C-alpha cells in the first residue's frame, strides 16, 4: 500500500489551488514578496511532484517594489476553461495592522486582483486583466451553463466593523475578459470569523462553497456551506469544520486550512490545504505554511467529510490507485556554471533581476551586485531558496573585496526584514572583517564581530541548523578546518509566530546569498557554488 507523505510541497508553499486537466494535476501556491510570482507544481499520481512554472515573470504582470513584508502575491486560483489555464491572484500593496485582538480604528489595505491566461502551464502567460480591489483571495468558478463567476472575500475598512465582511460574487465574461453585473454578498461566514479563501463547486444540483476561517494560525479551518442557488442563502455544514487541527499545537500537521478540491478520473475527491509543522515543543513554524493533500468522501447526506469523519489532517494518507509517475531526478552539483538561475532560487520583489544579479558577468559565478539594505522593500540583492528540513547544512564559496563599511556580502537565513541571521564580510576602518548581523522583531538589529581582521581572498561560509539551533562557520580558501562562530543563534525566530505586534507573517524561512552596497557603487560579490543538504531525522 503506497502512502503519501504530508506535506507534499515542503517549505513555504501556502494557499494551494488545485486543478486536473486529463491525467495532469497542478497546484498553484502563494509566493508573497518572492519573485517570480506563484509556484505551480505538477503531478500525475499525487505522490511525485515537480516545479512546472512560476508564471508571473514580467513587470507588466507583477511589480512588487515597495510591497511590505508578507504582501505581494496572495492566494492564487488556478482553473481551466476554453482550452486554457486561468490564474487569478492578488497583489497586496498595503497591509497596515493586523485585525486580531480587536483593532477598532479604520484598517486601510490595498488589494488589487488580476487574471492571466495561458494555453500551456509552462508557457508565456498573458499580460494581466485587472479585476477589482474589494478584497483578497479571488477565485474563478466555471459553471456548467458556460458562465463564470469571480469570488473574493470582502474587506471592510471602517472603524469598529468586522474586517472580514464575507464572500462576494460577480459574473466574469470570459470572452470580453471583464466583470459584468453587480457584485453580491453571498456568505457572511460563521462564528469562527476571518472568512476568506473561497472556492465554489457544483455537485448534484448544489453549489458548495468552501472557505478558510479562524485565521491562518492555530485555529485555522476549512469550512463549507451549500445552496441550490449560486447567490444563496448558504446553509453551513452540520459538522462545523470539514478540516482543522484546532487545539493541537503539537500535532505534526497543524494550522490546517485554506483548502481546495479536485476530482480524479476514478471519481475520488481530494482535498489540498495549507498546514504548518511546528518545531517540537516550540510552537513555531520555521517552514511557514506548506501544502498537504488527502482523500475525502461525499456522504449520503451530500456533505463532504474526511475519510474517517474526524475532520483531522492525515500525515500519511493512502495514495490514489494510479500508476506511479516519478519525474526524472534533476542533478545539480551546486555550481553556478549555467546561464540561468537554478530553479530552487528566487529573489525579492523586483521584476528586473539583471539589476540584482548575473550569471554571465563572470561565467561560473553568481554575481550579486551590492544594492540596498538587507530587508529593503525595493532593490535587495538577495537570492535564496526555501528551508525544507528541520536539519540542514548550507555551504558556499564567496569572493568579495569590500572597500567601505557600507559594503557587505555573505550567507543569510532570512524570513523578512525584521527576522534574519546574516554571516557577512565587510570592512571597518579599512580592515576586512567577518560579522554576524541578526534581526529580531522584538529586539531590533544587532551586529557582532567574529573576525576583526579577516585575510584577503576567497572565503567559504557555512550554516548548520538543527531544529531551533543555528551555527555559522567559516574557513579561508585552502583551509581544511572550519572555524565555528562561538555563538549559537535561535533559528526559531525565523517563523510565523515570532513577530512585532500587528505585523503580517505569512511566508517562511529562506537560506541564501546577499550583497549590500549602501554607497551606491554596486560593489559585487561572486559566489562559486551553493550547496544545501537536508535531512528529516529530527523532524516532528
């Protein structure tokens, strides 16, 4: 008996939207401020997945310069109609303060919703069609009468109001590529609150509305309601949540919610959803929110339930009865000897990567051009990949010859502008140094000198993470022994749960390379290789 191992998409991969086209299954997930926008993974058996596309690659489609932390691309929705794929997404430009704990003043946010299309999942997607800005988590529903409908949550910014005002629907003309008619409020949610992430399905004459509720933390849940009319009224599922891990903060699959359904060719129904894997005993999710999947069933009463009827996420559900379709193993030795950035990596916000890095300026090296401060919301030269394991080691070799204290480059473990650990080479009083800069949202940014006089030449940098303990090390080119930085750093602060009051935390930990030149001369740093080795031996 083959079993799936949840989460199926490890590391920061939240808000899954799933669609099947023939024998191909695709899942789109949020990327927030990381560029290119949206990750689409592909499978033919639900067991083996590969990254198939990051479709939002041009400035016309997505420009996130200035977007705050954890804003940018929220909750993409992927569907198929008229022989092409439809991708709907939000670009969040302003977040303001959180709505948790009774914020009473006006809560001003900006969410712009767009649609792009393509006849191939890995093709050149269209320029965007602007839809609306009334709320986030837009989704497209294609009815069996040929009409299509846009749903999104409705944001109420007014003082002393419930911010999550419910789910609105408006007809979308696929031929004219525009919304028509008036938006109508069809569902105001349940007492769990925070009603968002809508998806609509039709089965046996019923419209089934799936939403996320309870907030995207420990109380997150998948909730459903149904109606004979697309406009409602919608009656709520008699069991309450269809899926939730509420009350189980130490569960291996926690924070479960924000789901979407797909029917396989054999008629079975599967629910994909986001989840979190907390560090053992710490209630902190360094991976952020990941994607899981499990089978569900329709009961005789017409309502959807988990296979066991317990509304709980499954760590290892039985795989579908499909022939295994593994993807060819991609082998990369970690060297930057190709003209394109390896698919593991992304960068932050800007649609102009040539402004941040080059793989051709010095062939065989990834050259980062020193740009703005680490954590800048505009031009930050930081190229990184997701943390996918509780235990991992990364090594890299860097050549960097700074001449001024405003120049730095090195190896970084990064969540956002308020949470990172950064082993970097810089200069002070004309002397090259090795430093560690750490940012904590409740403490601020602190710097400690590791080596006050660092020799010239190439340097190897290493980070080793074991659960919540992070160690940096370094060695000069030609040396066999690593010098370990004496201080052990807290890796658990690079999580959704450690935050300054009122700030959004919806991404996950990345590890990568960074370069700053605050003088504006773009002093480059060259990285010869970057090697990530992870293991699951201590995973929860």
